[in-house]
C-alpha cells in the first residue's frame, strides 16, 4: 500500500469514481451514498438489476436517481451497460449470439441504455466487446458485432451519448490491436474505448504504454489490480502486480480530465471495505511529492 506523505499533486486533472456493480446487495441509492461518503466525486451506475435496468425504470425512478446524485454531490462517471443479468448473465445475450433474437435483445438493451444515459446526463456508456466466440469464426463474430453497432449508432448520435467498447480477456476484442482493427471502421464521434487497465495487463500489454498510444480514443478508464499470474480477477488496489501509480501518472500526464472508475465487482461480499481501501490508496498516490 502506498504511504501518504508530502503535499498533494497540483497538476491532477482526472477525478475518481467507484462502480456500483460491487454493490449488488444494496439499492442504488444506498450504493451512491456510500460511494460519496468515501470521498469519490463520481459514480458509475450499473444498468442492470438491482440498480438501473432500463426496462424497470419509470420517470419517477429517473427523478429519484437524479435527486440522489445531487444530494450526494456526485457526477456520473459512466453508465455500465456491459452485464445483462436481468435477462441473461455477465456476457449474454451478447452482440454476437448465433440466434438473431438474442442479438436483438442486446441491441434493444443498448438502445434503452443510451436513452437512460441521456436522461441522466451521462456522456457515455460502456459495452462488452462483442462477446464470447461460440461456434463461429472471428471474422463472423466481427461482422455480427459491426452489424449490431450499426443498429445503435444513430440513436447514440442523436442523444449525444458515446458508446465505449471495453476489451476483455476471452472475448471477441481482447487487446489494443484488435480494438484498433475494429475502431478504424467506426465513427469516432459516436464510439470510443473504455480503457480497463487490468484487462490490458491480463493480456500481456503494458497499460501505461497503451494509455499513451490510445489516449485519443479513450474516454473513460476502469481501474483494478491483477495478480502476477495475469488471471482475470479484479483485486483491490495494491494487492496485485499492476504498476498502478505508473499508470495513473501516465493518465494524468496526458491531461485527461474525465473519471477513472474503480471497478471491484469481485468484492460483492465486502464492498464497503473495497470502496474505502481504494480511496485510501488513491489519496496516497495523490499525496506523493
């Protein structure tokens, strides 16, 4: 764990948030209050049960979320539209299901998440990078993913909500090269990268180097630690092998002024400990001379 000493850094542009997907045993309002009490300026809202699944929200629910955000002094760092437990699981229904009706569910869900983001004033949402490849070639998966993204592009443009693709180990888009291959045919005014620091570490990339390479397309960052084995399992900050201070220094050096969101859904059994420990770590990093 970093030790806090010296004066706080004065060139810090970015801000920190915490994802509510660690608080699946809490209501959304309780999760937001806990995040605010821990000292965060932002919160990533999980657009899934039990928090903000769009199909379960009415106008009064949207108003209540806005009121809680105002009461807590929080901004939305991102709408997490990756998981879909309300109608499947973490990865399903995906963009690349073989069954058209399942792909249509992912498209409909994403359209509703775009509307939710716009109604809450969020600038972007994150989505899964295609999904798990199942009984199809990579080329077939890419074509299905592109087809799905085309179906949500206009809505995102009209609602002024950017769709951020989040590469993840074991899914269609795992690394920076694969992301850039896909992104070259996407509208950069509508799409971008949700840069998950731990995910890039898992696939053998240097996160700090990728921050420099991808800064023009990265509009939000996820932060967690990862074990030296590079197994994809989110750990508390400082409990793994990621050079988190180096990565944060690099992000700060780019002039990025958005949110870095701590994502520790693996600590659903002790989210309050996770949210507080992460803030202690981040404050120690900020406090270095």
